[in-house]
C-alpha cells in the first residue's frame, strides 16, 4: 500500500470517527434535554400523563345558558367531574370535597375552576345546574346538552355513564367517580381516583402544577 492510499484511508477513518462522535454527542445532548417523567403520584390515587392529552371538541350549554366549547376551558386549571344533579351520594360528596379543597388551597397555587359534565341532560337543564352548583361556590360550573356529545366528552376524560331503571320507575345513572385535571391549554394532564380527600387533592395538585410549570411552560 503506497503512502497516498494510506493517507486517504487515515483521513476516511478520521472523518468516520468524527461523524460518529457528533452523532453520539447529539444523542446525549437530546437525552439530557428531555423533560423528566411525570411525577409518580400513585400513593395519592393519581395518574399523571407525561404528555397532556387533547380533549374531543364539543359545543354544549353551560349553567347560565351560554354555549361552551373547548376553547372556553383554556386559560386556567380545571377539575372535571362527570355526574348529575339528582345523584343521591357520590356527586354531592365529591362536590363538597372540592369545595373544601378550594377553601383550603394555599395562596401560592392557582385557583382552579370546577366543571360538572352532566350525565343526565334530560333533567339537568341549565337552570337546574345553576341552582345546584351555586350551593358549592362561584367557581363551580356545569355542562349539559346533547347526550351523545356529553358521552363523547366524558369518554375523552376517561369517564363513562349508563342510564338504568331501578325497578320502581326511577331513572338512575351509573357513572365514573374520578376527577380529571385539565391544564390551562384545556388538555387532560391527570386522573384522580376516589376516595377524594381535600388534603390529598392539594398535595397532588401542587406537584402536578410544579411539574407542569417546569416542563410544560404553556401549561404552567
């Protein structure tokens, strides 16, 4: 092998080594720039998504009779609960817990809204929703309207509801009992399973808010 060929081979090896080094360096830099995973809040019955999930678009009626769309949920944090005003147990208990949560929330955390998505639109008129939710506070609002659209919205926050007759002619609604937390972009960031307790909700909300503020600037 003459000197010219040897020099060419050496140069090629140097170029290959340089490219390989740049690729490895880029991969290491990308890995170091990736945000940390969502906090593990399983001890608080809470699952946090690494990437917030977009809700299905909707156009429903609010408790004051106005049209509400997904855009109206942007700008602040929102706790969503699927239920109905004639619910005998889980709904009033959950609403009362959220009211206590709101009253005990530390001032350094942003005040969220609370949204009841009706699973019983035939009886949950806007007037009925407003009367029901006014008892819990001015930050409590509701959605009613087309049952299929309500069902789709419920599904997009991982909830379901089913109507049944109790045998005495009474219409009952079986529905999910979890809370869904939306970020200021109107995206689902966490699901909080029952039992719900104000202090645990505050702890979960604090950690989710801090994580989102550091790793998802638009959501913080």
